[in-house]
């Protein structure tokens, strides 16, 4: 029984790593801009400098 638990715990590591990589890639490839959605959701107008500053703050201005 102990061997089964250890085996399952060891198999959990690559599974969680694979899920994390998959979610990261899906979020980066998704169309649209999360910064624009976040800032323009309330119907306000936001200038380009603010959008670029938020992208830089969140690290979205860089490539993958």
C-alpha cells in the first residue's frame, strides 16, 4: 500500500508540470489582450501609455 501511494505521488509531479505548461501556453496563444479587457471593461477610455505600462508591469510586452 505504501508503494502504491509513493508511486501515485511521484506520478503527480509530471502531471502537474504538464498542466501548468499547457495552461501557460493556452493563455499566451489566446486571441485578445487581457490588459485591454481588464481596463476597458468598465466602459472608460484608457490612453495608450497606460495600456503599455500595464503590459510591461505584467510582463506581457515580452515574447514567450
